[in-house]
C-alpha cells in the first residue's frame, strides 16, 4: 500500500534493533533484525524491535492519523455529500458535479475565472 502526503511531508528514520540496541538502518543489514522507526515530528514506534511489516503499518497509521496522509491518490472527498470522487471531477468549494449542480453559481452564467479555477488554477 502506498500512501500520499497532503499538507505536509515527514521523514521516517528506520532503526534495526538488536539486543535492545538501535542501529540506524542501512542497506547492508543482514540477518534477523527487529525494527523501530522515528518520525521527524518526534513520534517513535517504540516496539523494541518488531518485525518490519508491523512497524511499517504503525508508521503508515501514524502518517494517516497525525499527518493527514491519504491512501487515495487523485481523489477528493466532496464537501457536500462526502463521497469520494476522482480529483479531476472537483468543482469549486470541493464539490462533486452533482452537488455543484445544486449551487446558485452553477445556475448562473459561468465566468472565465470560475472555469480556470475548475481546471486547475487557484
Ligand atoms: Zn510524525
Ligand atoms: Zn457531492
């Protein structure tokens, strides 16, 4: 599973753990290591040396919960109906096409500025 940063990017530092000692992870680590990870915000997985996949899922949960990382690339959540939509289908104010169709703006003649906003301008 790949996750994606939204508002902020963080750096995760990995450590191999052997007999309670943390060693900064590097590519040449062989054998049976336990793992721990530390986030640039100060968060620490504190497993004392768990299997890598378990620490990885802790890290991903941490990124999702504390740093608003997302599992859904190229999507947005409509602010009207809360449905997940493809990012390309986003209308002003984070509305999906159905919700946008109900707004007063949608029923007024569209301006060039609104068009530009809709298609990627800010
Ligand atoms: Zn963090
Ligand atoms: Zn909607």
